[in-house]
């Protein structure tokens, strides 16, 4: 991979989503994104990393020039989401993951959520 100093940043700044590449762990996704000039990554709901601590993962992000980390599939935050309940996705689990992986943005897709949930209920749940 090229040295980060040799990489031209993508303009406008956009991110690389884990779903756009073959199965990579979080560390590989960060390295790939940085080597291609991306400034952010979208991680799966429960990423895997060899980094032992939040500080280690932060250092990895900094090394590769990644400034934003999005956590995808935070379905545990939806009101009455059967999929989340069936798979043990909870808001607390997503927040723990967010802390561990320096997440500063959540993607909360509404699929599998209760379509009867009002905007107010949805906002309150978030």
C-alpha cells in the first residue's frame, strides 16, 4: 500500500463502507480506506479488530488518516424491532461498540423496525 503522504485525498471527502469490499476486519478496512484517500469508514454492527484497546484503534485511525467512523446497522435503537430483538442487538451493545471503535456517527436503518412507529417515538428511541 502507498504511504499515506503519497495518497491524494478523495474530494469531496467520502467514506468506504465495509459492504463495498470483500470480508475485511476493521483494521484492514481502515488501512485500505486510508491507502485510497478516504477519510471515513463505515463498520459493520459488530466489527472485529486485532487492536486491544480504544487507544490502539484510535492510533490506527490516525495513522491512516481516518477522521470519521460510522457504525452501521444500529438496529437495537429502533422501537419494537423484531430483528434486533431476535439477534440480541441492543442500544447498550451498540453504544459499547461505538466506544470501543471511536464511532462518531450511527447509521440506524429503519428496515425491520415497526412501521407504525411515529417520528416522535423513533426520535425518542434514538
